[in-house]
C-alpha cells in the first residue's frame, strides 16, 4: 500500500481564505478588525521565526497583529503586568505568549493570567477544563489542526482506536481529549509507556508528537492507518518529522508530510481562534 498524502498546506489555505473573506466583509462595513497580540520574551531564534510567521499570516488574511518583544531578564511581575494590560485592552481579541519562556519565569503563572476569552492558544486552565468537559471553548491550535487533518481523510473517528504519542499540554494531552470527545478510544502514550509499538500497531489513527526524530518506524504502524506527524527537526538542509516517512508511507492509509502537514494547520487554527474570540467578545457567536 502507498499512503495518500494529507495536504496540510492546501487545507490551511482554504481555512485562511474563508477567514480572509470574513475579515474583508468587516472591513467593508467599517467595523473594528480582529487583533492578535503576540508576546515574545528573550531571543530564542526558533521562537522569533515562529512569531514572524504568525504575524505574516495575520497580515495575509487582513487581520491586525501586535508583536511585542520583551527582554530575556524581565521579571515575572512585569510580564504579568504586561499580560494584564493586554487583558484590559478592548482592541485586543487574542493573546499569545510564545513558549518556551526563560527559566526564571513560571509559565503556569503567566498562562493562567491570560483572560480565558482571549486565550487563543487554548492553554489556560479554564479552556483546558472546557475541553476536558467537552464544552465549547478556545482549544489549542495544533490539536484543532490535527483533528481537521484527520477529518479530511474521511476516516470515521467514532469508535476508532487512536494512539497519541506524547502528552504535552500544548499538543499531546489536548489532542487525546479532542479524539476522546469525538468518540475515539484513545491510548495516550509517553516516555514511561511500555510496549509502545505493540500498542501503536493496533491504532487506526496514530498521532506522533514526541519531539524524537525518526522514532516511528514501519512496524509500529497498522496497515491503512491515518498517521499524523507533529515533529519538526532540521536535519542538515532538510526538515523531517518524528515518523520515518519513507517506510511508514508504504503501509499507512493516509500520512502527513513534514513540512506541509501539521505546521500550516497550526497557524490556520490560530487565526480561526482569533476570529472566534473576536466574534464571542462582540456577542456575534
Ligand atoms: N511554542 C511552540 N508552539 C507554540 C504554540 O502553539 N503556542 C505558544 N504559545 N508557544 C509555542
């Protein structure tokens, strides 16, 4: 079998197009436009690239964005004051504090200071609680993108066995919740799990978000499975994932490429969350 490639770039592009049309309609009516405020602390080069990509994506659909770079040695109190100002700013619909934060900052304290109705990353305990309850809320962008990629294959999620490799608050844990809410039977696997390949080999849907380059090999995958690779690793000039694409694509039914799979969807769902937050704050939702 040769897997069908799930084209995340094309799917993200159609989502962004629909959002751009919505924003164009607001502009034509002279309405205030949605605005995303991004905060970057310090000089982590990868974070600078990610935030620049998000700013470009906002501009491409006509959405406003405000990027602020704060010094690496900022105190936690000053960062919390900055977040409080964004919470109170009526022109700001979405707040994103780029992770990781410097070591002296407690990320839990910073994330839980974000107003839940502006938490477009879906990281606050309030929104993660709504997700755990299966109630509408702002859910994390990469997990939302993963669900759209899986749905785009036409494979039935309800009743499927889904294995999620990795249990981070940003990706693994909320993805397991979303899959469970959609009716899948979910195995949440992590670095302490035993017999991982024996479990993943049974999974109809396999989501891999471990941060380990080339971890998942052909014999970890059930023939015909949907395989979603969240990993991003720079290997020389190439960008690769957590999954051995060449061998796994010989057995999987559907597979995301790296790059061009999950990455573009994360940004599309961030923009989607921002528009959701804008509509909810205006009372249109
Ligand atoms: N760092 C890497 N990915 C993300 C993300 O989705 N949101 C935030 N806030 N930080 C990140």
